[in-house]
C-alpha cells in the first residue's frame, strides 16, 4: 500500500485500495501467463496448431479481438 495513503484514508478506502491492487495483481499474472505461453510456443518452434489454440484462448478471454475488413 502507498505509505501516503496509510494516514489519509479511512478503513473503507484502505480496503478498497487493497482490493484494487489485488485485482490488478491478478490481471498482471494472467497476462504474464499468456505472454509466457506464446513465448514458449515460439521458442520451442511448435506447430502452428499450438499457436492457433493459444490465439483462440486469447480471443475467448477477450484479451484480443481481431479486426476484420469486410
């Protein structure tokens, strides 16, 4: 927690701040796992099917949405 916030915030604000930080930490962990997944696929020169599966998971989770030109 930000040391400046320790003395200026009430208990509810401190708890809300902790919840936000915890949520951001989980998001960062999830994104790091996604990056590690594609890095491993590339590093190991795995078949394109693995990239396709990875990309499908990224699309399904909403991390990336392809832009289609109609």
